């Protein structure tokens, strides 16, 4: 009799995906324009006006995180009709 456990192939451990890139792409998939920020001071890491640079384009977002993988995702709540009270 064939034992199914003998047919199990061990999976290679995949390199974990960048969680901040994943969040940025999830926001973008929902139509929320994102931009990368410095994790230390939360300053935008885009050239020029971050409001203009914010994007839902997956290719652009991946380029940003490839250049600076430690970036945190940010978005402008007002651009998507949200209000934040801090």
C-alpha cells in the first residue's frame, strides 16, 4: 500500500516578502495612492511633491521599495476622503 506521507516533498523556505511593500500594494489595489516614507522621521522619500508622486501603479511602488526597502507606506487621508483625528 502506498503511504501518502512518503510522497511529501519538503518545501523550500521562501524569503519573506517585505511587509511594508505588501501593505503599500494592498492600499494601491484598493485605489489608495501611496508613497514611501523614511521610517525614522516619516519624511516622504519621493522626488518633488509627494501628493503628485503618490501612486497606485504597482510597477512604480515596487521600484520605490526596491531602491529603499526599509520605507514605510504612507498615503494622504484627504486624497481618499478620510479624516484622521490624532
